[in-house]
C-alpha cells in the first residue's frame, strides 16, 4: 500500500514539474514573439526613439525568474530553503503546543 502511495505521489510531482516546464516554454515563446513584434512596430513607427527595450527588459526579468524557479535554480528561495523553513515553522509550532499541554 505504501509503495503504491509513493508511486502515485512521485507521478503527480513529476506531472506537476512537466506542467511547470511547459508553462515556462509557453512564456518564453510568447516573450520572443511579442518582443519581435514590438521591435518591428517600433522600427516602423518611430525608429529615432527605441522604446521596445523597456518591455523587453521588464518581461525578460520575469522570464529569467520563472526559468530559475522551474529548473530549481533559486539560490535564495529554492526548494531546500522551503523545506528547511517548513521544518523550522513546524518545529516551532510543536514547541508551542508542548508548552500549553
């Protein structure tokens, strides 16, 4: 029974990871297409003022953080940090319950 539960849990975790990766690539594709369109619009309408860099930069920062999260490269708030913080908070909560009983 336990083995089946672990397999199901691993399956759902893997499925969730695949969905997150698909979401990232969708975001990246939209980023590239939209920013190419903005570049063309900018160069056609006002080539003397290059404003397309601003959405390129802003959205690009978001894409970078999205990729870092999806591919588990978060030096500050990664999965290890989350697990450690959860354990710390649970231990703290257990300590409070012990003092009241």
